[in-house]
C-alpha cells in the first residue's frame, strides 16, 4: 500500500494595492440614501458608504480607519498582512463651534473615503458637474434700474437685455412685468 502526500502550497500574499484592486471589483456603486434639504440634492451618507465598502475591505484583509490626526480627518486603509497603508486627509477649517466641527468631521469622513476608493454613486450627478458654471450676474442699483427702464421706454434698451445682464430682485422683476403689461 502506497501513501501519497500532497504538498500544501500557501496562497500568495497579496500587496495592499492588489487587495484594493480585488476589493474595488466587488464594491460597485453606492446608493444615494439621503437628501440635502438646502440644495435639494441626494447623496450617499457616511453610513451608506461604510456599509457598502467595509465588509468587502475586511473580506480582502483590509482594515478601514478614520481617525482625526492633529486638525485633519483622515481615512486610512491598512493591509492586515503587510501593515502597508494608504491615507487620504482633509484639514478641518478653523473657528468652528463643536456642532460645526462634528458636521465637518462627518462630511470629511465621507469625502476622504469616497476619494480614496474613487467611489461612484448609483445616480451620479457627474453630468451636472460637467456643465460649465455661468458667471454670476451683477446686481443692479435702484438708480441704474430706473435709468434702464427709461432707456427701454425710449427704445434704446430692452427688457430682455436687462434680464439677461443683471440679477434682479423680486421687486425689480415685478416692475418689469408691470411695465411690459403697460406697453401692451
């Protein structure tokens, strides 16, 4: 009777970057689960991002930490096998009260984590971000506005040019509508 033994070949130890590559292939897009009422925009909050990425990082032998170092919020991903790490940090602004600091920390945790993993959202607003930003229109003083109305009345200027050139107050817009209706 012959006994055969099979040599056990250990699995190769992957580098941090190899593990990150493998993890990123599994992460996919993160669902937007929150809405900013001020800007009426949806976004992925820190909990949604962490829930989407941390289990996959851990499966790949990567530890996620987000300490505050000095005056910076940092996201660190550490390879458990080799102790290699990568880090993304953002410095907190000065002069904030404790509630503002807490908000900034949460915000920076979300952005440093999204940045270090190059995360995408399910309904990405990249199209909005790629639209060129129009320069803000200047406000118009009351005197200049009244002069523009006189020029319009004399046929030297138009309502359309006025609206296109200046950021108007609600009262100025009402005056334009009233003047337009009087011209009819």
